[in-house]
């Protein structure tokens, strides 16, 4: 389904989860207090799901724009850049 952030925010929790697992792209997770917070990209915004570790339940789903909240996730991503031969050095 194609929707914007406002339309997504108005869905019930079960429909949000269905949309994320069907059409969203899982990116990374972090541990935040008692939660595993999973980051998804959906359409042109990001979505976090808050899974309470001990209670094994989703306590929240938060949609947002911008990149400010991405910092904890980016710290976990390790990029392996290809090594290219040095050109022009003798």
C-alpha cells in the first residue's frame, strides 16, 4: 500500500506491523533500555518498533522523518570499502 507518514500514523498497531513486514525495509536494530528497537524504511520515512524484551510484546511504533534519530543505528553499521590500487604513485 502506498501511504504517507500521516496516513501510516493513523493505522492501528496490527496494520502498521503488517505494512512494515510486507512493504517496509528492515535496516538495523538497537537495544534501548528494556526494548529491542528495530528500524525500518517505509515509503519516504522511517519507522521504529519497540519490542519489550521481557514481556515479548510491541509497546510502540513510531514514524519519523529526518536523520537525527538514525545516529545510534549508523554507529552499528560497518562499511567495508573496496581497496583500489593507488594510481599515479611511483
